[in-house]
C-alpha cells in the first residue's frame, strides 16, 4: 500500500507498516462506533472520512484508507459506503480516487492537488 512507503526520518518500512495497520484498526473501530463517517462527493465521486482526526490518521490519506477498506471486504464498510453513495446520489468514481481528488476538511471542500 502506498501509505506504507511514506517514511518518517529514520523509520524502517516495517515500522511504517505497523503504524499504518494500527491507524487502520483505529479507523475501523471509529467507523464501528459511529465516530467517523464516510462521505462521497456529489460532483467528483471522491471519498472522505469525517471525524478522523490527524492524530489517529498518522499520515494516511482518505484515498489510501478507502482503498485499504475496499480491499478488506468488510461488510460494515460496504454498508457505510453504500449509505454514503446513496446520500450523495452517486457511486464512488475510481478515476477521482486515482487522480487524487481529496478533502482536508472532512468533505466540505474538495481539491485535486
């Protein structure tokens, strides 16, 4: 996963992989508890997570987290994603994810760079 390769100074790839796994576990728990919500942008089809703060995300982007959760096959994530897509009136656009469309404010505004 690309998130694994964004190393901090003097950090090994194994250390970063552990950090990413721990951050993803925190995100999954927050989604289960309803503290974090999935948002889909109506215009672009990009994904963001509202309520996921900088300390628990540990440098992981919304797009990277979305890819990991989508690959995981989690029924809860699929349900939350379906609800977010229904609320947005559109499905997630893989091109928007690949192009790096993202939000820094939990889905209130969206950026391409």
